C-alpha cells in the first residue's frame, strides 16, 4: 500500500524532471535559398519548402511548410518554425524538401536531410547553415533564436 504511493510519487517526480529537462530549449528556424535553377522553361522558380520531422517517436511527421514565392530564384520565406522536445519526443533530424509550384504537378527541386545536432553545432558559430541542393542552388537554414 505505502509502496504504491511511493511509486506514484516517484513517477510524478520523474515525469516532471524529464519534461523540464527536455523542454528547456526551443529552436526557431526559417529558410532562404540562392541560385535556384531548372524549374520552369520561361520563368524562375516558384519555390516552397516542406518539412518532415524525424523524432524518437516518428519516422517522418509532417511538421511545417512555407508558402511558395513566385518567380524568384532567391526566395526568402517569412515563415518561422519552432521546435522543442515534448513529453519524451526528441527531434533527431529534418527532412527538407524544396519544391517548385506548378499548375499541374509541383517539381521537386531537391530533398535534403539535416540532422538536428549538426544544425545546432553549425549555428553555434554562424546564424545560417548552408545546404547544397546538388546543382539546383543552395538552401540556407537560419537559426532565429535558441531560447
Ligand atoms: C532535445 O533533446 C536532445 C537530447 O535530449 C537535445 O540534444 C536537443 O538539443 C533538444 N532539442 C531541443 C529543440 O530542445
Ligand atoms: C517554448 O515554446 C513553447 C510553445 O511554443 C512555449 O510555451 C514555451 O514557453 C517556450 N519555452 C521557452 C524556454 O522559450
Ligand atoms: Ca516547374
Ligand atoms: Ca513553377
């Protein structure tokens, strides 16, 4: 009887500890790109970004998307995305898809994977982390804050 109460108390303390240690950090990111190319015959790219989050609980959860910016090979997307560890779900990496909006089918410009730890390390010294899009330009992931 007493043992059960202690077990419940211990569990409660454990849960509080684990959520508070995991949830201390929020990371906010945004995107811009440079030198995009090869999207449309007669105009520049109409690019947008789709994000999947690979976490300790999910192999690829949809976790955000920008609007497309029309006819611009140097888009700066205004959207910001905030990530924090919640109830034991630890963010491991982003799968980032850069697409060209088209009337019929959107073209994929590139799909890249960015491990969260790599991003954190890179942005300790500079705000933007550059990712090569394999001949289709570059994507920059900006660290907006890290409270
Ligand atoms: C989530 O937790 C991991 C390890 O527990 C840590 O490395 C990472 O920085 C945390 N991420 C955020 C957004 O707080
Ligand atoms: C992290 O973000 C959540 C929701 O976006 C917010 O409630 C919380 O206060 C933030 N924590 C910190 C340390 O900024
Ligand atoms: Ca196209
Ligand atoms: Ca297009």
